[in-house]
């Protein structure tokens, strides 16, 4: 679900520093990644890419709770005061609910 929305998110993340701080405050990214995004003189697109790659990595590593991580990430996105990110987060949550309902039906 996350990967399908990555390129769209890359195009609409505008305040990378705020997003990095918010993700770090709920332990969705490391302090190192947050610090890197805030202090490294790279483009907004590169900073957004670094943040999204870190989230993708954590989803792959934490297989047992990647649903919970994705929900937490979507909640942070919804708080960014960015209507496009809010829409993407809501779509991901709907897709997540649909996939869970589908799995329940097949059991």
C-alpha cells in the first residue's frame, strides 16, 4: 500500500522539516534521519525521499506490526496541514481496511 503512494507523496511533501520532527516524535524515524533531513543542504525532494525511504525500510523490517506502523504514519501525514497528504493518508487507510476485510473473508 505504502509503495503505491510513494511517488505521489514525494511530489506533495512541502515541509520536510516539520514532517521529520513529527515522525521522530512518535519514533517512526531515527534521530539521525531527522537530523540529516533538517541539517543537510539538499533539495526538498531529496529530503522527502529520505523520509519516505526510511518509512519504507521500517515497514519491511517490522513485518509483525507493519499495519500499526502504516496507521501511525498515516496519522502523522494527516496532521501536516497539507490537503494532498491528508487525502493520500486517508486513501492508504481505506486500502488497509479493505485488505484486512478481504483477508478476514478468505479465512
